[in-house]
C-alpha cells in the first residue's frame, strides 16, 4: 500500500509539475501573441494616421517664377514682333517719366508766390518781385515775371504779355505728349500685325501638312494670340500714365490762368498806389 501511495504521490507531483509547466508556456504564448497583436494594431494605426494626414504645403517658392513665365511667353510669341512691342513700351515709358518729372517740378504753390509778389509791389519793390519770380521754378513764375517786366506800362500791357507768354508755357507743358500717343497706338497695332502673321503661319502649316488638326495650327495661333495680348497690355499701361500726365497739365494750366488774373489785380493795385496809369 505504501508503495502504491508513493507511486500515486509521485504521479500527482509529476502531473502537477507538467500542468504548471504547460500553463506557464501557454501564458507565455498568450502574452507573446497579445504583444504581437498590440504591435500590429499600433503600426496599423500609425500607417492610417500617416495616410490620413494632409501633405505638407510646399514652402519653397520657385524664384523668378513670374519673370520666367513672361520670358517664356515672350519667346513663344516670336521674338521679332515681341521685341517691337517691348521697344514701344520702353520708349513710351521714357517719355512718360520725363513728362512726369517735368510737370512735378513745374507744379508750385502759386498762391504763396502771388502773395509774396503782392507784398513786394505794395512796398514798391518791383525788382524784388522780379527776383522772386526768377528764383521760383515753373510756368506760373515765368508768366508773373513777364508781366512784371511791363508793370510800369499799365495793366493792359501786363495782361497782353502774360497771356502771350502763358500760351508759350502751355505748349511746353504738352511737349512730348504726341510721342506717348504714338506709342499707345503703335503697341496694339504691332500686336495685331503679329496676329495676322501668326494666322498666315498657321495656314502655311496646314498647307504643308495637308491636315487641319489642332497640333498643326497650334504654333501659329499661339504667336497670334500672345502678340495681341502683349500689345494690348502695353497700350493700357501707357494710357494710364498718359491720363495722369493730362490731369497734371490741366491742373497747371488752371493755376496759370488763375495766376494771370491775380497778377492783373496786383498790377492794378500797384498802379493805383504809385500813380501809374493804363
């Protein structure tokens, strides 16, 4: 019996040990499988987030992009005709800038100048008034100076001299404006000339190929359209500058007319005070 119990006990211990060993192995296997499953889920989630995330915006901007596009279109529009349009733009802008600078220097405070002339004449200082006009730039000062040259001869003579010299100054203000209008008219005309030549090129391509497919006529049509666009753009740019110049000329002409009237009043007061007669 003791041997039987001993054998049963040994079998039980061995069985218990095997059970524990199997249980430990099972738990390790389960833990390993769980770990692998968690890792796979985490990787899948990371891949999903990466796929769902928006692509980062490009931070680098191509330098000279606009210049490069203009240069490309310029070449595509046939360099010969596009060069003519560009020359019209450059020359037109040169005349516009020259007129703007001249008119800006000619535009002075006429009211302040006339007040100073009146103050000088009320003191009888005609030469001082002339020096003041000589030291002041602009057509208003020139008109006042011509009027003061004959202030002692009467108001009628002052008016005649001021009006005559005012016409001369008005023509100087408009000097060069005819060239600006010429380039405004030339720019779209050159563009349309390129358009006509581009159409002729397209028909020549059709004649040579014996086909009217878009690929055959695309080159000539592109030249036609690009030259027209550039010509119209140049005309618009020059027209804006030209209208600004005209507005400045009108304002200066108005100042010249007002200055002439004011100068006659000043000359009349001077003649009345110092006994001058018309």
